[in-house]
């Protein structure tokens, strides 16, 4: 039976990768595998995959599937270990030697502008493993128990160490805004590891100019976070904190200098990307300030392109958390973090976005999604807009947006969507994923209006990416 299963899986992928999951779901029943008759949820794919979450992986099921997928992609997972009955602990023990070789790049810019002491406090705690898996009866993360102990947060590096066994020395926590490929920088507690690229040809004046521009974004952030926000900070032609003398916004000032340095020191950037993007097994992103994280990606589009290529070409798995999922979507607009003055200060001009296969004219025509809220890490082609940390108070707004997406899809493709499906999309990410997968299969290349996916804390969306010729289809489904 195991051999028959393996033949069926391989045949499905080879024959039609676009419909591989559906093939397996429909055909394994005849092979006698009762546990997989209704869906392909337990099938462990070989192909490109990404994870979108509010709060990271918080259940044994989510961690177990993630471990299996990482192992299978590296060609070491034995067929018998794909079964649903195989546990995370069994996998970690059996494949310990291989897991200890896995390489992780951890992108942490969403916390760059926040006080370092606040970030460090969120990592303290003497609890381990069990605390990481606490959920309430509705499947929400229990307040204060999503990290290593009471009062701590979930951090990808700690989760990967505790629940997967990846050594801390294999996890490189970086911040794009510190340009670790160019500047020697000390460790920032709870933010990044020490960076020592030792670029011999580095002009000290370039470093001085860059960090002066970066400080303006910090000044503007601090001013906008005051009890009485100084709206106008960091904006074009202003005199408040963070307003550049050049007359640009602080984001455009930083983006211009950053792009110039990335071009000037292209060899150093390429070397770093080869070591930290192209050859990483896992790339993860932390949560925090979504607008600031998006600015970091806007200012470093060459790194964004390398990451997108690495994921789509099946070199690594990407897993995002809150802000780092939102920037990978088409729109980050539906968030309470975008307060008055933030977009004007921290959204860089769209001219800095990569004009390539990653951003096409549909993305950049400002129809459906304003360019100033366009996710700057174009990992997904489907028109998704993430709304993490779901609240029932958002349902009316989510439904309104998704009815507009449905109308556009039906007008452009001639395919009717069941109204009940759309009207349920505001109630949970499971139904919204079904709607989004349908649009991805039939009309994502034309679709401007995004589907808003409300993601509860504790929920994880797995995105399987299938490419056949020039066509890419993304299958969205929830992992329990």
C-alpha cells in the first residue's frame, strides 16, 4: 500500500502539478487510505510553500506539518513519516542530525523602531514548549502564553529552537534597515545578531549619509508615537521631527539612498543574499509595525526579489507572522496601525518598487489597491489582503470589500461565485481561503480588488504554489 501511495503521489505531481492536491484527494480513497478520502490535508507537498499567520505556529498539528514539509523538501522524509499519526517529537528525534544542519534567516524589521528594552522584555520567561501551545476553547492564543512563558511573545527563533531543535547558531536574526551586507554593526538585543561583512571598499561617507537618513525615520516614528502625535513628522517639506532638508519624505529620503548603495555595493549585496537567502532552508519574518516593515522592503527591493525567487523556485520555505504576512499580500490597508500621518511619512514612492515579474502593471495601476498600501514583498500573486488578529467588529468591512472583489471577478471572467461563499468570507479565514483559491485559479492576473482574509490568532494559512509554464496557481488552506 505504501508503494501504491508513493506512485499515486508522484504521478499526480508529474501529470498536472496545478491540480495535484485535488488529484490526491479524489484518488487515494480507491487506494484504501480512509484518512485521506475527504481532503489532501495530510499530503506533504514537494513544491513551493509559504505560511501566513497572526501569531506563528501554536499547535502540535501546525508544527508537525511544518517539520514534515521542511524535511520532505530536503529529500530526507521517509514515506512512512508522512502519516498523520507521526508526531512532531518523533520527527525531531528521528531526524535530529539533519535538523541541526538547517539554516534559517530571520527578518525582524517590524520591531526596528521600537525601544530595544521593550523587545527584550518580550523574550524573557522560564516556561518552555508547553507554554507555546496554549489555546483557549475558541482556538485563540491564550494571552501571555504564546512565547516561552507568561508575559512573553512568540518569536520564531525560540519556536524553531524549542519545538524543532534547530541550533540558535543556525538562525541569523537580521534587520534589513541595518544593511547587514554592507555595514559592520553590533548585536541589538532581541533585534539582530552582530553583522561583520567587512566590506573593504566601503566609503565611510556612504555609511554616515545612510544612517543620517535612517535616524530621520526614527525621529518621525517617535514623534508620531507621542501621546499627542505630531502629525506631519517625516513628511514632505515640513519642519517637524524627521522631515528631511531635501524636501522629501523621510521614507523617500531613505529609499533613494538605500537604492543607491545597493547598486553601488552590488557585489556585497549579492554575496550576502547567496549566504542568507539563496541557501537558507527557512526564512521567517516577525510581527510588529507593519508600515515600518513595508518601508524596509520598499527600500531593499533587490533583497525582496531574491526572497521571492527563492520561495517560488522551491529553495526555501517562508513563514510570516502578523506584519510579515501583511507585507507579502497585495494590500496592508485594513489595519488599525495606519494612523494619521503614517503613510505620508513612511510609504516610499512606488518608483522604488521592482518593475519585473514580481510587480506587474496590474499591481502598479492603483486600481483596487492604492500604491501606498501595496505590500512591498510580492511573494503572492493572488489578490490577498491580510487582516491578522481577527475581531468580530471587522466583519461588515471585510464583507463589503469581498463583495466588491466578487463583482470584479465575475465581470472579468464570466464565472459565477456562490453568493453564500462570499457572504461567509468575513467570518473566518477558511472560507476566505476557498474564495481566494478560486480567484487564483481563474482570474488573479486580472483581479485588482483583493480578497480580505480575516485571520484569528492561532490560525495558520498554508499556501501551496503550483507553476505550469507561465501560469501560477496558489492554493490557500488552513492548517489546524
